[in-house]
C-alpha cells in the first residue's frame, strides 16, 4: 500500500511513501519508476516535494519516528531529523528562513513535522541538530498531529484605510487526530 505524494518538479512525476519503508519517484506518463530512496526502518507515512529553491528535494516522515530529507539528483539522503516519540504523520517545508552569517540569501531552510506524539517540530535543514522549536498540541482535544499546511492571511491595516502595500501573516494550520483543525501563528 502506498501513500501518494504531490505532483512536483516538472509536473510529470509523483512521489510516494510505501509500507516497504521506501520513498519512490514515478513518471506519470510512462508509469515507470525513476528513483527509490531507502533509509527508513518502518513504513513511510508522508512525503512532500521541495518548493522553489529546494525543488530537487523530498521530505518524508515515517512510523520509525524520523523525518528524512532526500536529494533527488544524487539519490542520497541529506539529513535525518530525530526527536519525535511517535510516528510522523505530516511533513512540510516552511516559507521562512533562519538567517546566519553562513546564509546570506533568503532561501527557506526550515521544515516542520507533525506526529502522533502530539507535537509539531521545526528543524533547520542546514544542520542535523535537535529541533529549533516545538509546539505541543492540546492533549484532550488533539491527541496527535496528522496534517500541516502553511497559509497566508492578509493583515488588516490599522489607522491607514488607503494603504496600497498589502502585508501578510504566515500561519501554520494543523489537523489533529481527534478532528479539530487549529491555526498557529
């Protein structure tokens, strides 16, 4: 049984996570397999193609409690992020970056993962260190994080009704195992 990912890259491929512990890339037109990524020690629950500057990467989350970042061009695992205490049900690339002296540009370098341990962890993909930040879901009402999505919402301008420059908030929306959907941000 496979969990199908999203169409990414050039629009002619899909990625999938499988119960055989692999992540695979498939050609939509020919149905042939391009790549197989091995490294997870239990089934792969979530997969996500990289956006824009990370277009040649795939994120995966697994029942083995890890999040992995893969390089499509080299067929290699780039990073393993460990810290969850239960299976990882959702992975997402964020739209923001942590700046440092090593990182001059504004490329995204933060990912997040949601787990049945009822947490969302934020990770810096430039290092394999512990998480940057952790959000804990409501124990009674959530009981585990199962999906993640960043959403932009337009800010309401105060004291300036004629503002031409719109500004936006970036919020993290997450769905929980017991059903509630929450917006964090």
